[in-house]
């Protein structure tokens, strides 16, 4: 069979690529580092996007749209932010092509159409948005401004991976403006909670909430909050970030407001984002060597029904029964497909739906109908069961919830098993090399030590967990005093 | 009042800009020719997008996402298409900025980060999509491919107008692949019908369906179908296009399929799109000198309720009654807002909601409550009426339908009044200059004559209407024989 995939044990990285390509989530494109999101992958992203969008709106945010391009002079206004992204920006320098005089039918960039000022394709939109907010904010009455944008962004990464790191990706970026520091911090934390809620309850992936060290902060932020997830190979993945930006952007773009006492002050800011990278996290957190395993709440298809029959007559009987089952499932809002493609055998279809991670498969034949039964197969546990057709829709509805819950608990158990404590350097290295996962260890709090640990082990500090208990100890590398443990891991 | 707007009679073009800006649909940006779509405008676009997206899915299409960038060598593969867009393309030539050695804190394009091959920011996606389809299509079993994409595109226009013509805009582009010419033509026409259905029944704007002359065709199409709408100043606006692309792109990108007899042939193609330009059409088709008038089906807010009260005690009584009305309206799926902002008087609020085109306004005071009544004001006709609170939600529900219907009929009556026939050149010019609208006239069928007419009058052939009756006559300009009338107009 052409769709065989590499096993995790043989080559985890190839396994991931196989799943994305053969599961029809995405494809490589003719553009370096850019991917094509295929219809099945896009349907998954749409479900994720719609769930998040509703959560944003329920917490008082509205959507808007800002330009793709950032004039260089605006881009460089907030220096740290500019420095952080300058090395990976696509730059528009010209606005016209013309016929190549030496090569009929070919085009060249028209040197006469050079832009006076170059345009940066947005790698993130703080600059263009804060230059706009300047015109929108005068008084405390204009605050808070709670705006989100769904958009494409471009970061010219040298080493790319489908979904995980691509030159262009889709994301949402929230950009809020507040009258006080306190309110902005509350917003930053609220959106981190929204992300954690979404990733855990929709994607069934447990996360650890924390803050980044200064080294790992978003360029231009005073504090970067994050949620960190664990993949099946023991590597961590940053699943979302929420930044408290202080007054940095307000100062760079001169955005002031007059408060109730008519006193002028700079506005306080946050920004927060998640991207199509989450699709990569989803794939790596749950899937197995047979293919994708998608959580029911966001799976494009939740149930597939495969008919088992010989001849037209049996088919007609099965069709009729399936129609009724489908109607009942749809009435409960369940996304179901009848795979009655005549050109493929049931076994081929089973493998195909396993590859694509459809949570529940029903196989229904004439003999089952006689017994008023149907075979129900779970994708996650591979369990098969014969179930009465009486009340089958309610049964499936409950089963989807059970699968969602089971997937989360399984991922959580794996994660819990893979948080270890290290008290010596040898222990630390051994855990990273042999077990993987998060290693909780003492660190002396300096960026230099963090860099040195990264250099020696490729592990980074994923976060300082929220509500981290204070604990006196010695830095794993330098032996200098430390007041708390932090979470290290190798990461995507 | 600061929000006064220019009247249509005084300056139609300024009136339009005032509406877009003061109605808070969009704003100018720091990037030449690009706009910011503000939250209210974006909510309107979301409603339009969601309605269209459902119509696409109901007709069997799925969404996907293709790269923003098109390598120059792909871009130039379909020569006519490339030639049509080459003059207005944003070109990415570099992928990095670096610190300016002569200017601390500033950045310059890093000359060492020049791309080997320039990237065109997509002005439309046929090239990148058909280069991808080549890998997806082998056999007739892979067809039809019915894919749509929601995306931003960039066309470097020299003269821009908010929504109507911007360098970057949001749109959808459908790209389908078929086994036969006939099937592709049917698809082209089907999507034109979907567009007409949407623009007429959701936007309440009547359209004329037709085909473009060769001069006005999409670059690379064999046939361009269009829907044409009429604005209140008598100018036409192309509201959507659906292209039959023949085998042009399949040949340019070598996309062949084997049919049931195992014979190889090039694939047949269509593409079709509508954009944020439709928001401009909506504004210009319906609004008046007091502000926007939005059709209920896509209005971000359908009903606003303004309380009339003196003191906290009256307010509490009104609040309670409003809560019940809101609950009943929401139960019917009506988008309603309670504007109980304490800082503004009712008169100011009335003007604000008129500016923003909210279809229905309720004003409710303590005295109304005593009589169990409420004042209902329609935005479209400005009619006010006192209505019993008994069954008010059902009344509003019906009223919204009535407004939707009335807006369409009003626009249709205006359009019908502005289709005239001209039989001589003088008549033709006089109609264009004095009455505006569509002028139905004979044309000799040549591109040269079409150009000459455009040169002399600024009018273009908007379309040859579908099912146009044959009629022998003489060309309005050259007197040469003609077999049918076509529709001319000055246009956006």
C-alpha cells in the first residue's frame, strides 16, 4: 500500500512529515519554506479558528484588519522589536515587472519602479497597529481597545518544517491598549488562560502555563507568558504566547491618552498570538504509527460510515439504514460522512480513515442489519465493539465525548510522567538524553548561564511556571544560589 | 457636530469617503494605498464572508490555503495572465534587514540577502495554484477539484479609494479543475449565479448578469462572466467575476489527466472572485446624506435600543424592560445592542446609529412603558412608529425582513429607471452626461471601437447581458452593422 508511514521509533521526524503529507493536511509548495494547506488540513484549522474566535469575542474582543506591509521607518521605530525580527524579513523593494528585452516572454523587475521606502512584509503587526492606534486613542474613553486580527505573516526561517516552522503562516494576533499597567497585565493573563483552555479542552493537549526568561522574551515585551506542551518524542513545544508590552510601543509611536483628571500618559499594551503551528502540535501530541488521531471537538469529520455489501440489492438496504443513522447524527450536530465510494474496498477505506484520524468509524453490513447492530471502531484506542442500532446516535454522541476526554487524559499522563527533577548536572544531562520531557532544575537566574546550558545540551528554559513555589537551591551548572526551579526541555 | 458629512449633491465622492471614515468602516493607513478595516467594517465583512462561505460549501466547494508569494518564473508561465498583472505587482527581492552602519538605530536592506529569484506578492493565485494542481491531478478520479481560498492580494494601483480600489484587499478566489469544457462552463455559470444570489438577496443590490467583451476579460481567461451593479451616482460597479479559463493554465503548467479510456488531456479550469470592494458597493448603493444604510441580513447590528430616562430610578425600570426585549430578540437570532452609555444624550445616539446604518432603532422611556409601547424607527425610510410591546420581538423580526425587501426594491426601481436605450451618438453622449446609468446601444463588435468610445466618453461596455436578444442595428459610433445591443456605462 502506497500510504505506508515511517514509525515513530524508526524516525520520529519522518513519521511527522509522513502524517502531514499522507494525512492530507498540507503539501510542500513551489515557494521556499511556504506550504500549501490542503482542504482537510484547512477544515481542521477552520474548526480551531472558529472556536478561538468565539472565545475572543466572548471575552470582549473584536476583529479588524491591518495592512500586510510595514514601511521600514515604522518597522524600526520600536528598536528591540525591529532588532528581533530584522534578520528574517521579506522586503518589497519594487512595484512593477516589465518585459525582459533580452528574453521574449520573460519578465524582469522594472528598475524604474523602485519604492522610495522599502516595505517589510509583516512578521508581526505591533508596528503598523500602534502607528494606527495613535490616531484612535486620545482619551481614557477610547480605552480599552480590544482588537484581534486573523492574518498571514512572514518570517524568513532558514530551516522550515510543515506547520511547525514555515516562512509564511496563518495566525491571529491580539493587540490591546489599556489605561493602566494593572489592567494590561490582567488582559495578558486572561488571554493566556483562553489559550490554555482552548489547547486543553479542544485540542486535548495539556499545557503548562508560565513566563519566559528575559532571554526568551518576545522582542519588545516586558513579560512574555506562554503555554508549553509536550510532544511524544519528549520535546516541548511552545503552543501560544501572551505578551505584556508595557509602554514600549506607546512610547515608540507616541500614543498618549488623557485620563479622567486630564493628565497625559502613555498607553499600556498587550499582544498575544497562536498560529497554524498548533496543527503541528496536535499531530505530534496524539497520533500513532497508523496515522493521525484527531480529537472529536475539532476533527473535520467526527464519524465515517463504511457500508459492507455484495451487490446492488444489499447496498440499497444498507443505504436506507445509513440514511437514518446520518440524519440522527446530524441532528445532534455531529459531522458525519458516508463513504460509499464504489471503487475502494472496506479494508482500504478503514486504513484511509485511520490515516486521517477520523475519531469513530461505523461499519454496517446486511448481516449487521438483520441483528439490528453495527460495528463501532474508535480511532484512539482501536477498540471495536458491536453496538445495537437502537439509540445509536446518542451512543456515538457520548462516545465522542469519551474519546475527547480519554485523549486528554492519555496526553496528560504522558506529560506527568515526563516532568522530572534534576539536582546535579549529570542527572540533568542524563534525563535530557535518556528520558526527555521537562526537567525541573535550579538555575542562577542569568542569561549567560542559560546560554551556556543551551550550548551544552540544546535544552532551553521553557518557562518559569506560574505560582512556582520558592525553593532555595544551587544552579545546576554554576552552583550559584537559586531561589526557584525552572522547567528545561529540548524544544521545537 | 463633528460627524457632519458632505451631501451627495455637493460632492458624491467626498460623501462616500465621509461615510466610510465616519461610519467607522475603514481608515487610511501609513502604507500607500492600503487601508485599515475597522472593527465595525470588519464585522460587516465577516457577515458577508460567512454567508458566501456557506453558499460555496453548499455547492460542493472546500477551502484551502496557498502561498502569498509566487516565484517570478511561475508568475510568467501563463503569458497573458502575467502581462495583465505585471504592471501592478509588489516584488520581494530581499529577505533580511541589517543595522545601518551610518545611522544608529536605523535599518537598511541587507544587500547580501538578495533572493536568487524574486517573489511576486500574489495579485491573484492562478499561477501558484495551478503549479500545485499539477501534483494533485493525475486521473479523472481526481476531478473535479473544487477549491476556494480566502486571502489577501496585492495590486499596486496608482489611484486608490477606500474599499473600491486599494493596493491590498481581502477576497475569495475559487479555482476549479474539470475533465470537460462543458463541466467547466457550467461551473463558471453556477458561481456567477451564486454571486448574483448573494449580492441581490443579502446585500439588497440588484445586478445584471453578463459576459465581458474580449477587451475587458480577465487576463488568461477565455470568457469572463460578471455581475454589474448600479450606484446612486449613475455609475456602474463590477461586483463579481467568474472566469472560464479553458485549458490555458493547464497548458502553461502542464496539468494533464487520464480519462476513463486512459487518454491524456489537459484539464479545464475556472476561477471566480469577489472582494472587500463589495463593501464599497454596498455603501454607495443604499446610503443617504445622514449616513450608512445597511441591509438587515448583513448589518453587524440589526437593532439598537436607546433608553430615555431621568434619574437612576427610571433607568432601572427601563433596564428591566429592555432586558426582556433583548432576550426575546436574541432568541430569534437578532443582533441587538443596548446603548445605555451614560455620557451621551439620546439625540446624539440617534445620529450616531443613523450614521452607522443600524436598520432599526427602539427608543424606550418610562412613559412608553406605562402605555406598554415603544418607539420604533426605521433607518431606511426614517419612518417612526409607536408599537405595542406585546409581541415586539416578532414585530421587529418581520420589520427586518420588510426593510431588506424594501431596500432591494428601491435599488431595483432606481436601476430600472437608469437603463436607457440610445440609437444615435448624440443621444448616447447625452444620456451618459445627463442621466447616467446603463445605456443599451449597438456596437460593431471590435476592440478598436470600444477603445474609441471609452476615449471619447469614459464609458465602457459593462457586459453583454446573458440571454441578450438578437437585434440588427448600427454601431453607435461607426455605423457598422451590429447584431445586438450591449450595456455601456461609466464605471468604478
